[in-house]
């Protein structure tokens, strides 16, 4: 890991990244792409040492409350968070200044902060987004080697539901010739139904590959799934979006099963839900005086 000083922390859409890089080792990670201009090894995590100071200064001055977002580029609950605790500190600031919060993770380390998630959700709104790609545990360990398994993430979803915290699942990416099967999609959807998730993002059964992420992905395919890289090259060439040959059938299954079980599955509607700020307990602080 290494430290750097940032000039700002919140992007125009009120999203932020406290870390840059990741140690989860997911073989398909788009954040490895060269277009993101990462000037260090992906596993050498860059830490914005003044991030929390910048965030507090920003939230103090911000006139309109909103939903803050975290985790679009780097998982906020990598192992390094145990030591640095920038994610927890940002949650504390969101609660202190009464902002909503939404974050994306694959890690069960989020349960450490369930106390703060509940407090934020009591005042405004807190939404936790969990990525699920692979129902089969052995396969999950191969393509997402350094983070908790899908079954463990399912347990996280259930515990968040029990705590009254709404959850959203990202059903992506789905890797052609590897996990683009009805068995896999049904298994993930069954987890989502049991955990009573509010919505599921799905942008198609496939993944994106561009310079940087493509080379790493192909290298891992050669190691883990010999012969599959050649099938990708023959089928897709250098396409940016790699769409499963089973896409239509699997998307039909996805939409029908979500509709039947009352789970949001329109991406636009889910984004609107996540981004809409709510103030549930507006006068709670006044009552203290």
C-alpha cells in the first residue's frame, strides 16, 4: 500500500473512492482497464490519507442532503480496511451530518459496521449493494479468489435484511463458457429471493473487456480454464462487450423470476431508488434539546 494526498473527495454525482486498486483478485475486474489511468500496480493499494478530512469539510458545507456513494471502482471492504478504517469513518460522517449512504461490496467485512448502517438507515436511507456472480462455491473461489464466497455473501444479505437495511444485488459479470448457465442464474436468484433483496441489477449476461482488463482476464483463463481463451477470441474477437450466447434465454429467466417474486429488475428504477434521498427522522435531533 502507499499513501497520497487528494485534492477532492466527492465526484459531481456524490460518489467517492477512498482506495484505488483492489486485492480481491477477481479475474474479470474492469477496474484494471488502462482507461482509469492507474499509475501503480493494481494490488498496491493507494490510500487517500486526507480523504476523511476532505469529506468532513465537504459535508459541513453541503447545503442539500443527498445519497453518498462508495465502492464503484474499489471495494471499500478490502482487508486493508481493517487497519485504515476509512470506510467506517466515512459512515460515521454520513451519520453525523445526516446524509444517506449507498455502497457496493463483495465482502462480509461489512458486518463490522452494521451498527452504523442501521443508524444511518433510521435517519435517512442506507442501501447495501452486493455483487453475486457464481452460485457454485468451488467456481467462485477460482474467479473471485481473495474475497468471501457467494454463500457467505448470501448470509450477509440475510443479516442486513434482519437489520432492516435494504439490499440490492449486482448480477454481473456472467462469464461465457464458464458460468452462463440456467443452474447458475437460478441458484443466485434463489439466494436473492430467500434474502428478500429489494432489487437486482443485470445489464445482460456477459462482461466487458478492454485494454488492461482483457490481458489479465485472458492470462487467468489460461491458468484456470485452459482452452477457453481461444473460444473467446474465436467468438468475440476484440469486442468490448462480451455477450453470452445464452443471453436471451437467461435474461428471460431472470426477468420472469424477479417479476414473480416481487424483486425490482428494471435498472433505471433501481438507480432512481438508490439515488433518491429520504429523511425519515427529521426532528430526532431537535428532540435532544
